[in-house]
C-alpha cells in the first residue's frame, strides 16, 4: 500500500472512531496528487458533515465535482448539506443526480426520503424508505429515516418503537442513542432521555447537537421540575384541555369547592412552570461550572 493510500485508510479509520477534526488534520497532510482525488474529497466532505459545517461541505463537494466529475457520494453530501441550509430545490437536484448514478444506494434513498419529510411529502418519503429498507433493513440510515418519517407524521409511538429497534440493533451507535433520547423526551421520560443523550455525547463528543440535547435533558431531569413531568408527557395543549375539562365536570357535578381547589392547584402548577425551569437552569449551570 502506497503512503497516500495508507493515509487515506487512517482518515477513514478516524472517521469510524468519530474523530473528524483529526481526520481533517490528516487530510491536510496529504500530498498534492492524493489531496485532489475522489477518495480525499469524499473523506473531507464526510468529516465536515460530522462537524455540521454545511457551508464548507458545499464548497468542498463542488470543488470535488469540478475536479473529479460526477460522483454519487459527493452529490449525496451536497444534497444533505443543502437540505440543512434549507435550500430544498437544489438539494433535490443533487440527490436525483446522485440516484441516477447509484439508484440502489440505501444511503442516498434515505437522504432523499429525509428531504421529502422536510418539505411535507411523507407519502413519497415512505416509498423511498421502503426501497432502502428492502436493500438494507438494519442499516443506521434506514432506521434514522424511518424514525424521521414517523416523527413527521406525528406518530410518537411508532417513532419510539423504531428508536428501540435501532438501539437494539446498534447499541453503541450515537445516532441510535440520540433518537432514543428524542423519543423518550417526547413521551415525557426525561430520565431516560438524559441518559441516552449523555451516552450519545460520550460516543461522539464533537457533536454540538448531542451536547445541547444532553444539557437540556439534564435541566428537565432536575427534581424541581418533577411536578411538570405530566406536562412534558401530555404536552401543554392537552394538559390545558384536561385541566379545563376537570374544572367544568366538577362544576357541573355541583362540586364547586373541589373545582375551586383544583383550579387553585392548576394555577400554582402554571406559575411553577414559568418559574422553575429558569431556576433549574441556573442550578444546573452552577453545578456544571463548579
């Protein structure tokens, strides 16, 4: 194996270990000839993707396409980056060009499905995810796209089930852990969410989204917010409807005193929901700094 090929293999290994910064440093030491090859552009785009540096991904991919010609993976990275920049039309063009080259790529099919979810085309996304799942049912992008599709349709139960399946198949995968945390937080299981986000961050400490989610879940898991957990589980709108319904039913039943007591308790909970989160944030921040 030549020296540049060995360097590219080290870069690929660093990406497998979730070390994109080190991967970029290694790519910066490539000789001129290898640095402008398709493999180097793919690895550089992958490393920048891991760091969520979408503008840099677009610039690198366009340079790679200009120097090396059409490439399915580079076009897929371009579509992914443009989607994150909310440039949906050019993202779709890039993904369609990629699929024209590699129509049986599960990763590309999932990228296109995620784009369709982002613009509300859930039926089209479902067909794309089904095609990807037929090719690679246990691939992480397939699990992730299935979760995104369920989430886009508002089916929290299905999203939670898919997150559990993903975690069962890939117990140490940071995306599986993060999606498990998202599903748990949407179902009001703040303790489970906090542990899942913390584990995702431990496996991929460079991901800013995981860090933010771990911080937020730590706040929500604070004991001060324990009375608010039904609010997190049911959602604010449902909780308000339930509270108003209880007051109305008690009044209709002639239990005015109970209705008044319940209304007073609900007022206290409302005030607590405005005050307690900011107090919990300060306490968690103080403990983190110390």
